């Protein structure tokens, strides 16, 4: 995406595919989108997972009608003390 080279006629062309003109408006649009996702992906994905876990925690706190031990959630696998495979590798029961 950002791999352009200058040629003798003062135009920039993509190194991997010389049919792509780097000065074209479509290529410039894709450069903007790619640049935005360079920042969105590493920050946005953890923020989304954090928001999902917070929402699930708040729903659990608000729901007092059931016993906490019988509640199930789609995120319960993240809350277990020790998963069976991880307990053998990490020996988390010792900590």
C-alpha cells in the first residue's frame, strides 16, 4: 500500500504492481483507510473486548434475582480460575 517508487517521468508507481499509479485518487483513498486502520486495529480491538466484559460485569451485578453460582455468560471461560489445560501448564493452583 505504501510501497511506491518514483520513475523517470516524475510519476509514482507501486513497486509490486506497476499498473497502480500511486498518485491516483483511488490509491490515495486506500492509503487514508489503511493509515486509519493501523491505529484503529491495535487500539480498537482491546477497547471493544474491554467494553464487552464491562457490560457483562454490569449485567451480572444488576441481576440479583438468581444465585451467582447458577448464572452463565458467554464470557465465563475468561473468568474461570484455572482452565484444565492451563492448570497443567501454568500450575495456577499454587499461586
